[in-house]
C-alpha cells in the first residue's frame, strides 16, 4: 500500500510539475505575445495620433479641450491706443474720422500687443473694429496670438475683407443703348468683424478661451495695412433655431403686415467683398429682369465670379413697417451639377436663426424661385423694423464641410507618408530593390487602410448629397481603390510611387474645385406672409417668341459694333480682335480720355482676327487695329512702315528698354516698338495725320495710342518690359501705335 501510495504521489508531482511547466511556458509565450500586441497597439495609437495630428492643433480639438468652459455674459473692450508694444513697426495713436477716440495703424509688417484683464474665465468671441487703409486692394490678413501662442491653427490666418461697390449708382449706356458695366471701386469705411474661419469650415465665429487673470492679445501682420479702433471680448451669441425664434415672435405679438412686397434687383447690389462681383448681362431668355431683345442689359449678378467661400454680396432695402416678412430669391445654379450650393443669410450683420447659416440652392438649368423655409414648405419669417436694412448672402460650404475636412486630412496624412517613403527610396526608387518599407515605416499598411476607409466615407456622403453616383467622386474612387490595393500589397508602393503621388495631387485639385459654390441671382423679394411670390420663368410660348424675334433681329443689329460715334469721315475706325469685355474697356477709356482731349471721335468694331490682314491688303482695313500680333505677316508683304524716319523717333526710342526695340527690328529699320511678348497693337493708316485730321504729322513724343493705356506718354510703356501693352508696328499704310 505504501509503495502504491508513493507511486501515486510521484505521479501527482510529475503532473503538477508538467502543468506548472506548461503554465510557465504559456505565460512566457503569452507575455511575449502581450508585449508584441502591446507594441502593435502602441503603433496603432501612434498611427491614430499621426492621423489626428493634422487636427490636433485645429479649432475642433481646441473646442474639445475647453468643452466645459463657461460662457460669461460680459463685454471686455480694449482700446487700440492702449497697446503694450509694437514689434518691427512704430505704433502711434492716430486721430481718424469715425474712430472712437484714437486708432493705431497696423502696417504690413510687425505686430501689436494689448493686455486684457479677464475677471470671469471662459470662452469669448473676439471682435475687431477696423478701417481698411489703401494698399494693394487685397484682403487684409492677420494672425492672432494669446499670451504669445497661436491658440489653434485657424487663428493663424484671419481675413478682414475690403468693401467694394459700383463707381456710380446709375448704369450708363452707349449710343446704341447697351448697358456699360460700371467700374468697381473700394468703399472704405469702419467695420466691426467678429473673428471667423476664412475657409468656411465653421458657421459660427471662433471661440477663444481666457482663464481668469491678465492675458496678452497680439495681432501679427501678414498682408495689407489697416487702422484698428478697438478689440472687444464678447459673450458667445447663441443662435436660436427657427422654431425657438418663431415662439419668440408669438410671445412678442409680431405679425406680418398685409400686402407688402419689395423687389430688389440683384445687379443693384450696394456692397461686395470682391471687385469681381460686378453686374452681368443675361440674354438667354425673356425670364430675366430687366429684359431687352435688342440691347445688352446688365440684369444679374454672381455666376462663376461668386463661388469662393467668404465672398459676399449685400443689398440695402427699406421695410415699409414693422412686422414679419418672408423672402424669395430668384436664382440659377447651372454650373455645379447634381449638388446644392449654400449661402449664409444675415440681416443687419446678424444671423436671424440657425437655419439661415445654410440656405441651400438646388441645381438646374432654368431660373428657380427659392423661398427659404422648413421641409414642410413653411416659409421662414424674418422680423424687420420700419426703415433701412442690410441683407447679405455669403458663400459657405454647407453640408460639404465635414466631407472636405475629411479629404483635407487624408491629403495631409498621405503627403506626410509620401515624404517618409521618399526619404528611404528617393524620388526615383529602384523597382528591383527591396527597401523593407514595412519594417522602416511600421504604420504604412494601417495608414493605407484608414485613409481608404475615410475616403469611402466621403464618397458615401457625396452620393447622399447628390442623390447617387456622379463624376465628382471619380478622383476619390480612384484614390480609394489604389489605397485598398496598397493596403493589401504594401510592397508594391515602390513600383507605384509615381501614381501614388499623382493621386495625392489629384485630391488637392479636387479640393479646390469642390469648394466652389457658384450662384447667379436675378432678384430678391421681401414680402408679407400671405403675398404670393413671382413665378421665376415664363411660358413656353414666350420663350418661343423670344427665339423667333432674336433670329429676326440678328439681321438688323450690328452685334460687333461697340461705340458711341457713328461712322463718318471724322471718326476713327478702330477694329478690336479681342472679346466684347475688352472692347468695352477700351471704348470707355476712349470716351473718358482720348476723345475729350483730342476732339477726335472713334468708332469701335469687334472683328475676327483673320480678317485684318486681307482687309489691309484689299485697302478696306480700319484706321486703327488693336491686339494685332501678325507683325511678321505684314512684314513679309512689305506692309510695314519704318518708324526711324520720323525726327522724334530717337527721343522716343530712349524711353524703351533695348531688348524691346531689338525684337522688332527688320533690316536697318524699326518696324515697331515692343513692350513685352504677346502685347496689344494699335494700327493707324499712312496719311492718318494728313487726311481729314487735325494733326499734320505724327508726334512720337506723345501718345496717340487707343488701348489699355489710352493717352499715356511713351515713357509709361516698357521701361523694364513689364507692361502688358506697348507693341507698335507700322505698316506701309498704317501706324501700329
């Protein structure tokens, strides 16, 4: 029994030892595996952090870090003249009209710092009252620092827009009755701007966190000068939803006045954020107001010029009495197919309710009437007091914001990964060499996978917005497919590095085009709640009549003629081979400068460039030809006049750069004076100064040019070959001046 007991004990000991050995081995294996997994997870966390790095310093993360901060209901105003210091620029108080006290000049370089004492810590909006000083007519740009540091990446680029408007309220017309596009000039004035995102990713103004105590605020100059009156820390304004705003209307007893309707023509906009937002002419049909079958009418605004986030157009109007009004906007959105474009609507500088941050305009080839309202087709009502108001529509990204932000993050991550790869392989890697990229860049495969998933999410979002697949997702699909394949075969990146780089570039190009939100407006309507809005289009019968009448009118209207002077022996006949816009600019300068100073009438005609040389050889050409570049063809046919025979030529020649003259010498004569390549030509006939003209000989010391530098002296052309005008060629029966 004892032997049997000893045997059993030995067996138990052996089993226990074996179990212990297995447990230890399993533990060791598990520990090694845990270590490996831990390392992998660590790499995953590193990759996650790597992917989020682009946003780590962004505004979204900044808000997350201060999500529990209070929103104090206090105002803290800082007068600009009470600055602490100005680096790289002398800062002196300036007494300027319209400023509350003194202002300071923030020049194109340097920075200015102010101290602010915050009694209640929390999140604030920051507003700046500024005056755009004359500069290069670009938007003013600044960086903002709090306590010497940029609070988030977006605060590094803050825009302060300039305000533009038409030079004259009334639209001038030429002798033929065509509208002349008014010049756009800057209308500088004091403005108060709450700092916002210049790229349009965020609808609301930026919120800046200040703890209790003293802080410094620094404005660092990036571009263009401006005067600063004061800065103010303001309470964060909560924008109510329309339902909440509607309840307030009811509580205050606001009602809609009966029978009111105000129509505001789009082309009559009072203020614009860019000089390119000028009135446009639409002759596609009788639906546009005002309409004219025969003559050109400036009757719309916007179009492809009004597409960049941040661009805005403002109209002034007068409400007849206090009350609630609805709104209608007659528009056409035919440039972005299958996607809606978005505008932010403000009245007197304030967003009336949250839904006004994203007013969407559906695509379509015809004119449409948008009545901003709920999904139940209930129109939004806006409370207006009696008197003047300011209505502004600003380009925003709307529902595209998160999708564009996702693609931008992907571009940043793939760019950073590409740089890591070429640090190892070089720009032109050897396709037969194993660079062991997965060992040297452990996160390689995971970055491919995660960015591919992100792009697929953006594609799904785009398809949801457009109602299906479209050509706008082609680049995203191509890149996502490549990333999927690279994730499955990461070693193939060496052979496909150039294609990988090309797709990153294509994503960047896609970002630029996807941000564009073009919209054309005919007119806006402010009306009582029960007042019906005008129909945006006309009947098919009216459209058919327009087509028939246009065809008939084309036999009698000279669409190529531009000018106020009728054909006569005294009028100079000018041919322009460019577009109507260029011709109209030239004609405007002729009417305002050349004709008043010389007394010589001018008739301008748009022609095909191909007809100039045959008409010249046939003896039926014009007195003056603009934008003629066939100097060689004229020279080959012995149709050029030697300018060096004129007594004043040596003096004029000195005003030009030597290379400008050398390029247009033929044999020993000077056939033309050239300012730079691809420049405009003005042609005058031989004997122009002796045949029914007030001058008997050409004076080359003064300008008789009729071009973009009308009535400029010769020394204003081509001193350093930088001017986009100046080529002078003189045919045998013409002067090209």
